[in-house]
């Protein structure tokens, strides 16, 4: 169980890193919200599962944390996106040259 738990911790850390990389690489705030929310939520849940396998006595607390995470992350990101849209922040659009397939 320790080996599987450690593997899940590494996978969770990798997903959190990829979420942070998505925050840096995406072209606008709407794409950044999606990258941050989806990847980091999956990474955190995988990390929680890894910790639960290493420390079996912590299951109830980790389950509560995971449940709250599954509820608050999507709601928070959608509220932020809606506030940005109402504030007039336009989504990113691909330039016309890229739409035609020419560089």
C-alpha cells in the first residue's frame, strides 16, 4: 500500500504541476480557469487518495476534504468566469490568419 500510495502522490503532484503550467500557458483568463480547476482538482484528489492509502486512519477526514473540493472548485470557477463575463472581459479568439490555416 505504501508503494501505491507513493505512486498516487507523484501522479497527483504531476497533475498539480500541469495545472500550474496550464495557468501560465493558456491565452486568456477563461482557459486558465479551466486548466487550473480541472487539473488541480484531479491532482488534489489523487494526492488525497495516496495519503489515504499511506495513512488509513485518515480516511474520514480525507473523504470530507475531497467531497468539499468536488463541490467548491467547480462552483468557484464558474462564479469567477461569470463575473469576468459580466465585467466585460472578452474571451480569446483565434486570429483570422490561423482560422484559414495559414501562418
